[in-house]
């Protein structure tokens, strides 16, 4: 038992244990569930359009339905994660995701399908908010950026393996509803892993200090293979007054707005690739299974991009690296839009676009995790993701209207790719402090133990 050390400092400064690594791996799988759930509608899109005979503009709304729920879930359920804890919020989100995926199989019209996709999006949005906070709080200072990047690559990995299953088995032998059956089963299977292997966050318990906080902290520390503590760290009166609304305080408001704007703009570009690739390929005369295969390669590239970004953060500053990646995303998506009807070339360029696109997401997720102290980490993440996901909602709809207006693929891709370029410009105005939390154009200070150290910029 440790009589003096803050348990957060123990986790930050000591080596990663097997139990901590297992929690990080579980967050990778949770993000993979998010990735598959979001992309499930993309895999199913050609079959939905064929069965119900809907236009590209109408299909754009179907593709965006769960993103509306995701935005709402990110904003409101992030606050739930900060108020009630990371663990129960993750479990609740998994239940909602499983239910939404299953009920989507019962839909007999686009409107009913949209309703169930909104419900699924609520769970996904909450999950995104809390898993980002969770991986930051269950990793040590040395490996935090890499762990966050590994969590982020779960998203394209879910698309890769889900796409492979959809392409080679589900869409070949069954109709589009089979994709959602599969998603519901896999989401439900994750519930026992979280229940038994993920304790409550020590960072959250130490900051919140709910009833029996010391016993709960020591239980989590023991499960993580760390020494227990004899007493709770003292939280002064000023700290106790802090609330989830502090993301709009004078010390955080500029950072909140800048990071949200950058995420919004980049995600507009990223979701154009994720949502429209199968339909673009199918419209060129290729089979739905082949269209899913191109999207799979986009996600393979995304997984490699996220992993590469995590490794590069050990050598390069977080801000310049992220800006460079966002500019390259603009280039990659623009080039993808000029791809001829060649399946192999489309797969290669989709992989390149996915590589830079998801690396950019990794950079922005890392910035978000470092930007907010513990008491608003999930809330801040949820706000950034929730408002930013409006860009994800906008992307399929805007692309659908542009296609219906007879704009060619090169023009549509250029318009949507501009989001990443604008995101890079926004990040120029964000200052990074190598010794503490992110700072924007106003001064910020954080109490000892609250912030997470940021890689030097």
C-alpha cells in the first residue's frame, strides 16, 4: 500500500501492466464495433437502393441517419461518462448499439430504417466519447499517444474485417439485412468482456470521489496490477466546483471551438470516402461485393495510417504532424476522385486516401484527449465528436445532391476533400504546450494530476 502517492501519478509514471494493455486492446475492439456499425449501412447501401428504388439524394439521408444519433449521443452521453463513470456508460452504449443493429433488420421502409439507425448512432456516439477518455486514462504517460492511435485504428479494422465478411459471405449468400444481424451479435458479445475485464477509471474515481471511492480506487488499482493507496488525494474547494460545463469556460472555450472546427472539417472529407465508395464503385458497373472490397482496402489503408501516426508521434510534434497529414488527405481524396473505372487502381487510391484520412483522425483524437482535464474529458470529447459529426452527416447528403445535380466524381471529390485542407488551416491557430495541456489563444492552467502531458510540438 502506498501512503502518499496520487494513484493517477502511479498509473502515469509506472510501466504498463498486462491488465492495462488488455483494457487498451478492448477499447480497440470497441472502436472496431463502432467502425463496423457505421460502415454497415455503406455495405448494405447498394442492396437497399435496389430493393426500395430510392434516389441518390434519399440514399444520402439513409446513409447519414445513424450519424445524427451519433452526434446527439456524443454530446449528451459524454457528460454521462463524466458524471456516472466510464464503465457503466460503455456497457449501456453496447446494449443500445446491439438493439439498434438488430431492429434495423426489421425495417420495411427507409424511414423505419433511419429511426433504428439513429438509435444505433446514439450508442456509437456515447461509445466514442467514453472510449477516448478510457484509453487515455488506462495508459501511462510514455505510451499514451501510441495507445490512443491503436484505439483509433480499431475503427478501420472493424471496417476491414466486417467488409471482408460482408463481401465474401453475407452479401453473397444473404440480403443486406444480414450485415445488421452480424453487427448485433458481435456488439452483444463484447458486453461480458467489458463487464469482467474493464474496471472503473482510477482518474475518474480520484477526481469525482463518489461513495466508497477509496475502496473502489484500490479495487481498480489491484485489478490493474498496481499498489493500492492509503488515502484519497485531497481535492480542494475550487476543484470541487468544476463542472462539465467548463469546456465553455474562458480557459477552454477557444481550444474547444478550434478543435471542434478542425474535427468537423476533416470528418466531412473522411466520411465522404467511407459512405460513398461502395455506391461510386457500383455505379461504375461493378458488383456490390466488389464495391465492398474497395471500401475494405480504404479501411486497410486507414488501419496502417493510424498505426503509422502513433509511431511517428514519438519523433515528431503532434501539431505539425497532424497538419501535414490533413494536407495529404486533401491530396489523396482529390486524386481518388479522378480514378478511372479500374477496380485495382480504385482499391489502391482508396487505400491511400484511407491511410491519410484515418491518420488525421488519430491526430485529432490525440489532441482531443490531451485538450481536456479529467473532469470534462469525456464531455469535451463528446462535444468535439458530436458537433464535429455534423460534418459526417453533411458529407453523404452533400455528395448525394452534387451527384444528382450531374456533377462528376472529380468535382464532388474536390469539394469534399477541401474539408481536410481547411482543418489543417484551423489547427495552425492552436498552440501546444509540451509540458501540459493544449493551449489556444488564451492562457490555461491545470491543477497537478488533472492534465495529460502533450508530446512536444
